[in-house]
C-alpha cells in the first residue's frame, strides 16, 4: 500500500463537476493499492496516519497528530501511485492491484478510519475526479506498508 498524505487547511473532491466530499483542517490521503496488499497493510497505514505528529501546536515543531487536532481526512483513490517509469515514456502499472481488489481495500481503509472516530470524506473509485486543496505548510509525506 502506498499513500501520499498532504496536510491541508481545506480540500474537496468533485466528480462530473458535482461536489462529493470536502473537509476542513486535516489530511488529504491519496491512496494506492499494490498487488500484494492486504487488510493488515490498511490497518498499519491507518495507525501511522492517525498518530503521525505532523501538525504544529508549538511554533516550528511537529508535535500533534491528526487525532490531537481533531482533523478530518479526505481519501482519494490513486492507482497511479504505482506507476513504474523506469522504462520508456509511458508509465507501467503492473504493480498496482486489480481494480476489484483495490476497491475492496479502499472501502475497508475508509471503514477502519471511520471506526477510529475520524470524520472521513472520500473520492469515487474508478471515477475521473477533480481534487482541490490548500496545502498547509506545505507538508507532504509518502508512506508505504
């Protein structure tokens, strides 16, 4: 599993120009699933995201987690995180999970986050989306399971 998390002041996602999710302060999570990923990987990533101290209470120091600040999460499916660009000019996505597997783990990931009491909004699996955000910092971190 590979995710890119961005600390944001606010974010939203649209499909066909229709708003389907929006958050205030928190994290945008671009979510990719690899061929070998399992629910165990999703649980690991959830734990890392919720407890990673990347918010600032005291000046110039990452000392608060998403849970500490009561932040929200916008999860956006992003199979292109598994792009292999080592050969040629066209990305190869052979390490990405098949859509039916990826969608199941995407839905499970969202469910686990909600079970932890976090406000979660999400994009639409398989859809062409427009994601708008105001990156706070900017702070952008890549996590792999």
